[in-house]
C-alpha cells in the first residue's frame, strides 16, 4: 500500500466515521476517533453486507456508504453495550 492509498483510506474512514456520528446522535469521538470508527465500520460492513446479500457498489462513494453503514452498526452496538 502506497502513501496515496493510505491517505485515501484515512479520508474514507474519517468521512464514514463522521457521517455515522451524525446519524447516531450523542457519539462524537473527534477526528482520530472518527477515523477509527470509520475504519472499523468498513471492516464490519465488509463482513456484514455480503452476508445479508446487500451490495453498495465500488469506488469512492461506495466505500463511504459501506463504511458509514458499518460504522452506524458499530455505534449502535456500542450504545447498547453502554446502556447495560
């Protein structure tokens, strides 16, 4: 992975985490936290979406949508665990 790919990877993670934070109210982790949530969300979506037969496409926009869906699922899971 080159430096350009790494930068794109971090930008997609940051956007996905930020969007998920806006969708799930009460979760704002800052820039680094949003990147981590977005990256972990993309990993979650990478396993979850194909398992249920849902595809959002490829490319930059598809990656952001997929990462955001995974990050929202991750934030909801964190929210449920925190309430227990």
